[in-house]
C-alpha cells in the first residue's frame, strides 16, 4: 500500500462528524429498536437485557453495512485510507524486532519495510496529533537512518508489500 497526502483539517473534521453521527445513530436506533422489541416481545416481569443487546447488535450491523457501501465515496476516502495504513502498521509492528535485525544486516527488503513504517507512522501520528511518545519514536527513526547511511541501498517506502513481512520470523 502506497502512502499519499491527506489534508489534516479535512480529515479531522470528517472523522469528527462521522464519529458523532455514528454515536447518535447507534444510541437513537438502539433505543428505538429496544423499545419496539420490548413492546412486541418483552414482558414486564422479565429482564429485557437480551432484547436490548439484540437492538444494539442490529444497529451495529446496520452501521457496518452502511460503511461497506460508502467506503468508496470521496467523503470517506481519507478515513478509510488512514484505517488501512494503521492496519498495515499493526502487521509491521508484530514483526518489527525481526525486521530491525534484518535491517541491521543490510537486508534491502527490511530497509524498505522500515522506510514505510517510519513514514506511515509519522503521517498517522501527525493526523491524530499523537505527540506523547514522539521522542522515543525519533530515537528509533534516527537508528534507522544510521543503518541506511551505512548501506549502499536507498530504501523506498513504495516498495512495501505486506507479503514481504512473511520472510521475517
């Protein structure tokens, strides 16, 4: 997956609006469905926990189906892009120790993976305003830059493919 530019203000605004809408739809829809289920099926003497849980579950399915249908729409493109990058980063994170060891040995694939990892992490942290552990991250990134400077290979984040992670165990 290749990295691309994202307009931070637009992304944050759309994410905020979408999150707010999902919360309102989940709460409102769950309450309406729950009330309908209790009216049609529930009894006053029994607990209606299962009916309430069913209403929430149905609304979650409704929201998931909605997002499946709109994920290609331009309004949601940045949100789904960020979600996909975070997904890729989680795959890399699971094997980061092995990838770093290979990068120290000047493995070109490992250097490409780390180039992607550091660029993507910077982008995501910038979009999410994550500054809590940035200093620790910069130290690791500087180690990576040292490995690159000692190598004759120039890492390219565009060369990253998830399949390349399989060779690091």
